[in-house]
C-alpha cells in the first residue's frame, strides 16, 4: 500500500519516517520528495508498506501524530494525475 505523508518537517530524513512507520509493519520503500534544483525537502513524501492491512493501521495510528513538532497528514496515496504539457505560443503566431 502506498501512503502519502504530508507536513513532513524539512529537516526530517527517510530514516525518520522509517523509524515512525516500521512498528506498524514491513516497509517496501520510503521517499521524501526533494526539489530537483537544490535538493531540499518539499515537505512531503511517500511510504510504501508491504501489505494493505498494515498500511491502513499505520494511517489510522499516525495521522495527526507529531514529528519534530509538526503534525503529520497521513493518507492513502492517490495515483499521480497526468498533466498536459504546456503549449507556449510565439508572439508571432496568430491567436
């Protein structure tokens, strides 16, 4: 089960999330999303748990729990939406 974790402190690491989620069941992966240019945390991440039941229990137990003074927002992850590529218009093109 893939889980969205929001309001993650910028100083938190993947290890911090692993330690928080591990007591609720085996983990497949942990990722904190980072800015592609400067590498800093964007304040959210994803935890993938090996089975659905453990994931549901982790969501129930950890939603609202504080990590480094910030209450986490923990929900099932939604599939990523496809966004159309931006279409730039030349100033010489007719509208």
